């Protein structure tokens, strides 16, 4: 009990000093032990996320797994598609379109020599790997000198994870002429007819296929021509001009399908962002710099 008695006899200023020393030791322990424990946990979660982007084929470890997704399975759907996804690449797309106002069914698929890269998935994967790189540069042997340094690392990791998530949750906006000029239109056999356009994109954990049917506006039309702006999904009635012809979207068909491993990665992003924020809060709470 002599230490307790000694502490009791300390003046207020001294006890404040003891508290500060204790607080500093506590904080040093936090920087040394707990920060690295959280970073290890964070790394494990992000490695799982990264692994989802490049799942191997069972039995063929150096070959990425191919998965087929069926879009538009209800009888109401005018469009049906079977899309084959291998990592970030669509290796095959087989599309049937029931043409409105006729019983005709158009069928087209990717030419044998063509594949379409889903840039959103590639970018998301790159951001996850950049976050992992940041973490691996601060392994267990690294000594954090201050709370600010921990916060800076967390901010860097959170920035990459937010960018990764945003790439999956915000598909690119395009104008209709941009879509018409995209390489995607030249990938099919038989070639897509001039009055049809298609687009693929990721929205959250869904793989989406949109098919637009167009009709040409006669040159002497009294319709007030107003070209549509940029959008992820255009509506019927949207107009645009291409090669001196004016078009209007007459029908829009959108079908989609959940990609389970993308759902997983979005959950991993959420968990990781929470871990980063909790560590930031703990460091700031323990050490007001």
C-alpha cells in the first residue's frame, strides 16, 4: 500500500502529471499493440475482398472462374440475355430482343474474337489493391509515432475504399451518341441493327443490360427536337443526332442480375470503412492532438 499512500500525498499538480504519464503510456500501448491488431484485421478483410475479384476455376488455379448470369427471366421481359463474366471481363453475351409492335425476335451475341471489359470492376479492384498496399507498408514492425500518423493512414485507406465502392455504385453517364459510337456496338454477330443500342454496366452488386429501340425522326418533323444530355439510363422520348440523322428512343428494356461475389465485396467495403473509422475515433479520443 505504500505506492497508494505515496500517491495520496502527492499534490494536485503531481497527480495530474502522474495521470498524464499514465495516459501517455496507455496511448503508446494503443499505438503499438491495438493499432496493429486492427490493421491486421483490416488487411484480412480486404484480402478477402481482393480475392473475390479473381476467383480461380476449381482444379485450374491459374484460370479465372467463368460464371453465367441469366438476365430477364420473367415472361414479361422483352429482352433476355445470358452473360458470361470472368473476373472483370464479359467473355460472352447472348441477347434475344422481342421487337415491340412485331413478333420478330432478334438474336445477337459477341463475336468469337471479342470480349468486353467492365471498367468499373477493374477500377474497384485496383482501389482495393491500393488500400492493401498502404496497409502492407505499415507492418507489425512499424512504430507509429503519433495519432495523427495513424489517422493519416486511415484517411488514405478510406479514400481508396470509398472510391472502390463508388465505382460499383455509380455507373458512367453517357450521351446517346457516345453510346452509339462505343466499341460495344461493333462486338456482335450478326451486327446490331441501326435502330438498336445496348449497354452493360454494374450497379451496386447487379450486372445490368439495357437495350434501346430507336426510330428515325423524319427531317420535316414538327416535333420539337431537343437532344438528351448524359445519363446512366435514358428514357423513352430521349432524342439525339448522329451522322445528320435525328433519332428518338421509342422503347427501353432493362434487365439485371445479382452477382453474388460483388455483394460480398460491398459488405467487405462497409466492414473495412467501419474498422477505419472506429480506429480513428479511438486514437482521437485517447489523444487530443
